[in-house]
C-alpha cells in the first residue's frame, strides 16, 4: 500500500474515478496546493508527492480542477 501519491498516481485516480484525463502539470498543481495546506498546518511534506491519507480527505479539490476537462470516451 502506498503512503504517498505522485503525479502518475493522481492522473490514474482521476481517469479511473472521473473518466477524465489530466496533464502532468495539472497533477503537480494539485500536489502543490495540497502540500501548501499541509505546510500551513506545520506538517512535513515531500516535493512532488502528497500523503494518500490527506489526498483522500481532500478529494473534493479535484472537482475544482476538473471543470472544463472533457470526459474520455
């Protein structure tokens, strides 16, 4: 079981759960925002990866980033 998610993992989750494909830069942006939130709470972060537990907790952030992204068919 993974404790941290990287860009590839986030792209796979979005494709699997939402049927949409996002760019690597969009996935990095999601990671950066989540890590900034964690840093504000004085929690240690890893550049280029985000805690799976925190990602699952804040999964609603994906809806914001997926607006305007077309569904794969």
